[in-house]
C-alpha cells in the first residue's frame, strides 16, 4: 500500500531538520530546541465552533 499524506508530511519535516533528537517522541527544531506550535483563536463564538473538532 502507498504512503499516506501523514507519512509524506513527516518525511518533509525530517528532510528540513525537524527530528526527534532526544528520543522523547516529539520533534525538535534543527538546532535542538523544542518545537512549539501555538493555535490562536478569535473571541467570536462562531469562529471557535468552526475550528473545534
């Protein structure tokens, strides 16, 4: 079976240096610092509802 979209995205992250360098299961930046993702939300209820799973 072929690779999934997730597999391709993970491969791309690895190619540009985002790897799990310390074995904790999370990817770090190319310089070894933690990779932090922030999700911003607007205070409008309709926008919040649209972004929730």
